[in-house]
C-alpha cells in the first residue's frame, strides 16, 4: 500500500464532497486509482473523458503510482 494525495475539481469535487484527500491504495497505476475512487465516491465520469495530472504535470493513465504523489483528476469544464 502506498499513500497519495488526491485533488478533485468541478463535479468530481462535488461528488467526493471534498477538494482533496489522502488515500491509501494498492493500485499500480493512475487508472487503477481512479477506478477505486470512482467506486468509493460514485463518480459518473468515465476515465476516457478526464485528464489526470501528477505533481501539476499532465500524466498518462498507465503511469505508475509513487508514494507521496499528488494526483489530480480533472473533468471537462465549460465556460460561458
């Protein structure tokens, strides 16, 4: 198990009920972490519609998780 900090934006933040949390996970990559959190919080966004970032840099879903990483899940947003 590793510990990572997760930040949520827009509708993901609303669904999680928090802007950020620290989680313990055994997920091997970013996609696995999202699946775990999607199940926990009931996120409706499919992974293909989101962006993921690690340490403020966009990342790939198959990138491995590392202890202490800060991961952000970013849904599409619209402006007006």
